[in-house]
């Protein structure tokens, strides 16, 4: 539009519209909310009339700053600056930057307001709170006490624990009100808990407001999730809250569905990472506000702020997913044990198998066993058959095709009645190769890494990636290779050729199946990724058992038995034709425990042996890892208890280039050493305190964090899961 065209009548219309526009602007200003104080230095601002001091935990996450800091509360923030809210403060200004009696400068940092005080015990000038991020109180005194107990137990900082305990803020989730709490439900029926010797008494104790503590060896089958739901319902019926922690999202979804079936909608919250940050924070707020009294979730839910906590339960505590990878790396089982002791609530440790820690709780008298009679176990468990080395040596089919005749027969018979589960301990195609004559592992000539074949292609190193075209065995001079461990995809390929008319499904790292139909099919899975079959599997095949049993780890036998029982529990009972074949030496203790379906007896014997040798969990242990000079210097400064015993240090395996680095492992190409510190029972708190003090002093001198790079990094881990 030209200027001439735009002039016509424009002045009159503009004069008429101007008062209306001004009126709209004034009205919008009147309706606008009062803007919150922006982060700034409150120069000359008046302080709050009452309790003008705020004690703040700054989110620094370093041990030498693991304490509270006092700040002045401006009058404008008095109403919102309540204990438990998120705040922002200026941190790092020295005493020289003082103006009008207030400390100024420093960088903005997040924190939590812990309490309000009338005066400070700090004699110098105080900086003022810069901002109250949200008036929503998210840190209760109970959660703060739990976080402090976890930090002290694991020699970590309180700020690091609160990062795990309090999810990131979502303003939109905070603005939405939580639903009104529902009245307590009715006491549930006993249901399948009647299969256990004291199952009825356990539920009645929960419903009456008591706090029983039990280690539960669940019967095989899918009923475990409904049994957990009934325990939660009995606790809610007493007017208390309940918390259930499971290892992964699939288990959480099963318990979530069972809780919905037993309790109905709106009585529980699901806290998993798959929900997304906003939905998860909204569910967490509903729990914090008391709108929901029951929670089921994965590892992070162990800190859920359930009100009037009456029951904490953890399922399959031997799963690695229960161990938090971020500092200070707490274990969900131990955190729930702390909550049970602090809140004096009921405790339930459940699983198809039994860990040594669970056996210790029963052995010490702290908890009681919750098991079924042997007749009930035999009716619920499948038939387990073994194939050992002597059987393989006499089996022509096993020498030619790797699978013994008994396994082929079990698969063929099972496919007539339904799906068959095949558990393979390695993913991929052929992850490991060995000499066909002497069985020596095939190694790369350049870096000594393991040689692999990917999808039946060329032989290559799993560490450096170099191809190997002229390999020969340095031990016997042989030129032929054999598969040391065959992966899931190669196994699926072999079974597909053997049973061409049967569909083959795989479940593993790339794609994990949740359920499969009850029609005949071969389901090849890695441990922990086994899908649930409708009506149960007709048969199960556990391959390469020696691969799990031969791991150089204290928990190799316990972990192998746990994975075998988890897979075999998905197979139909023996009276329905369910059969499981395990390819492992039948004389080994874990294999015998599987045949007898006696994980509790295996755990008790393991506990007795560890007590003789002084291994965890009978003793408390810590690991100190880093470059040799740094580890020796750290051990020279730490004031260990008189009963402490230092083992090592010894070299750690070098992390190959390009491989994902786990916390506490050396950077690629660097040589680290690790020392283990062992103390007798009752001295774990003293050991953790000494290590925390030494690490804090070291970090204060160097200014580096526990995970800092370079040659000076020293990692401290309480109760390491892998001690070799």
C-alpha cells in the first residue's frame, strides 16, 4: 500500500483507537502478575522482619563444600523463601567484595533452602538470596535426612544425592493442581499369597498397621506382580503409604497394571524415566503433596517422598540396574533398608532368586523368610535337565552343530505346544573366537584384543578394529578357529535353518520385546531381555552356561543362577509339560541349585563361604582407583580404622579406545590401579567417614572433582559391585 492510499481517513481512525488501546494496555497491566525478583544483588534492600537468615545447601557437589551456607533474606522474598524451596544464590565472592554491610559478587548457583534462622553463627557479612526459583517446597525434612544418611554411607556429597532424589523442575507441572487424595481401599483378599507358608500372616500384618520385614522367594510364574500389588493394597488399607522399586521399565509396567487391577485408577504413581521429565515431575509432585500414597518405579523412585511410609519393597535386588551409576552410586536395596530403619516401616525384598545380601538379612534375624513349601515349589517349577561336558563329548550332534541332542529334542517337543525360549549370554553374531585345537582365545597381534566375526564376515579385533587375514595360534600353531561364544543373532540364524517353518524372534539390546503370543515360535534372548509369553513358554534352553560361570567375579555363580531362574520362571510348570535344558557342568553348585530350584540354599552356602573369607556382605569394602601415584598418595593421607585391611593396589584392565567408559574405570589408553579396603562389620561408617574426609581434603587442595580428568583423578566407591 502506498503512502497516499494509507493516508485516507487514517488520522481520525488513529485518534479514535488510541484511547481504546491505552485502556487495554492499562487493563492488561493491572491483571498482570507481580514479576518475581530477578537474580540480583540486593543492594540496600530491607531484610525480612522475622527469621532473616536462610540456611542454604548449594548445588556444588564437591566434598569440601558439603555443608550449609547462610544467606540474608530480602523482605521481598520473605513470603516465598520457605524451607524446602529451590533458590538461586551468588556463590564465590570473597570478603573483600562487601558494600553497605552485604557481600556482593560471585556466580549464580542453584540450591535448596534448608531452614530459616533468627541469626547466623557466621561472623562475616552475608550475601542475600538472589531468587526463589519456585515457592513449591520440594525438600522435606524427611527427604533431607534420608539424603544425608545416604551421602554419609557412600562417602558422597549431599548435593549429589539430592540430584538423584529431586527431579528437575517443570514450571508447567507445578502450575497444575494435584488431584484430591482418595480414601484408603478395602483390605485385599489373600489371593496367590496363600501359596506361601506365612503369606496370609504377612498381608494381615500390613493391613493392621504393623511393620513386618521379609525376604520373599517368589514362586515361578507371572503372579509376582499381583502379589506385590496386594501387599501395597494391604498397606494402603492401614492408612499408610507404600513404595515399590523394580529394576526396569518392563517390570514397572507389570506392577503398574497389577496395581490398577487391584486398587483402581488414581491411587498410585508410576515413576520411570520413560515417562518424560514433565510427566514424571507431575507424578512426583502428586506424591510429595500427598495426593498419591503408593509409588512404583525404577531406580530413581527409591527417594520418592511418600507420606506416612508403611512399606518399602524391592524386586530382584541382584539386578545391576538397581545400582546408580552417578555419584555417590547408591544401591536401591541399601537405600530402602535405610528408609525402613529410619521410618520404622515394613520391608519386603523379593525375587525369583535370592541374593547373598537377602540371605544375610535372614541369617542376622533382621528379616524373616517368606517362602513356599517344597511341594508347592515342585508344582510351580518346570523340569530342569542338564547337559555337561561329558554329554557333549559323547554327542555327535553337539560336536557338529554346537547344540546337544537333548536340547534339540526339547525344542522340537516344545514347539508342538507353544513358544520356546532360548537364552544366549552374548548379543551379536560371534563375539568371541578361539583356536579349534587348544581352545586358546584368539587375540589381535597389535593390541591383544579379542578377535570377532561380525555377521559371518571377516575376522577383526573387537578393540582396535583391525582385520586379521592370516591368524595362527601362538600356543599350538593351529590355523582353524571355532566360536568360543556364539551370539544371539548367530543362534537365531542357526535355529531358523533347523526349524524353517517356525518364526524366530530376538530380544536383546537393539530391540527388547515385552510379550510374545502363545503360538509356536523360537524366542532368542539375552539375559534380562526375556519377553513374557502368553500362557508361559513350553520349553526353555539356557546355552553357554560356562560363559557366565567363568567370569572372574565374586558374584559369577550367584548372578548366573539369578539369570537362569529368571528365564526358567517364564516356562510352564512341570505338570503342564514345561522343560528347561541348561548347557553347563551339572556338578557345579549354581547348576545343582537350579535343578533343585533352591536359590535360598545356594545363597546361604555362599554367605557362609564369604564369612570365612571375609568378603562382602559380611565385611564392608571400598575401592580406590586412579593412577598409581595418586592412589598411593591418597592411601598415605587417609586415616583408616585400625581394623582396616588394604588389598593391593593392583593394575586395572586398560580401557580400549572407542569403548564406552564406565564410572571408576580408567580413560582409554591410561593405566590405572585399584586398591580394596576391607573392614569388619560395624566399621563401615567409620571407613566411609575417613575416605570422605581424605577425598574432601584432596579435592580442596587440587580443586578437582572425583570424576576430574587428567592423571590426578581418584575414584572412591563404597561397596563396589565388581571386586573380581
